[in-house]
């Protein structure tokens, strides 16, 4: 059962996060030339860039929402969805693709119940695709956080995922 003060803690954390973001925007002189740096800092503070945070930046910098959301959607570094504790990157470079990378990706999507670019409900995993992980001789490869799993096949996935509780 949730503690009665949990909602207060969450709202205080959010308030503190927005105060920090406000100071970042002030430190960058509210200058539109600094928008990318401000967005980087906002993502570091919140973990991602939800619409509410983007709108806050618009208001604070007197910019149209389309300008801010355009930058966020253009750069793959920025995320509008919360990230999981662990990031799974399935290699779909030529060697991995030919040796079954697509089957591994499909099995992961089914097992986790998410698509590429999404995060599991429990925020345990985020799923991404990479063009090359650099383990072509040991394809197909899957990177989880900073560890590369080699010669992965759909039958090995549950064993691999269980290492990341």
C-alpha cells in the first residue's frame, strides 16, 4: 500500500525539479541559441522531456511550442518517454540482421510487451535498435546497458533478461 505522504514527496520532487530547470534557463540567459543545452539539462533533471516540461521551457523562454518540440523530435538523443533502468539495444547491422537479429528483436518485443522506443510499465527496460554494436563476428548481438551479449537467440532471452532484476 502506498504511504499517504508519497504524493507529497512526488510533488515536492517535481517542484524542486522545476525550480532547478528555472535556474538553468536563467543561467543560460533565456537565449534561444542555448535551447539545445537547456533541453539537455532538462532531460538530465527529469530523465526525459514530457510535454509539460517542454511547455514550461516555452513559457520561460517565450518560444513557440513548435520550436521546442521540433528540436526535441529532431534529435534522437532526446526522449519524450521515460527510460527504463536498463536499456536494451538490439543490433540490426548487416551481420546481426542476417544471423537472426530481427527474430531476436521480435522475441524481445513480444516478451517485454513493448515496441522499439518504448519502456516497460515497470520501467525496468527500454528497447532500442542499433545499426552496429561492433560485434559482427559474434552476431547476433544485443547490448544491455554497457554489456554486449553475443550469439543471442530467442531461446536465450529469458535467461539474459533475468540477470537484470
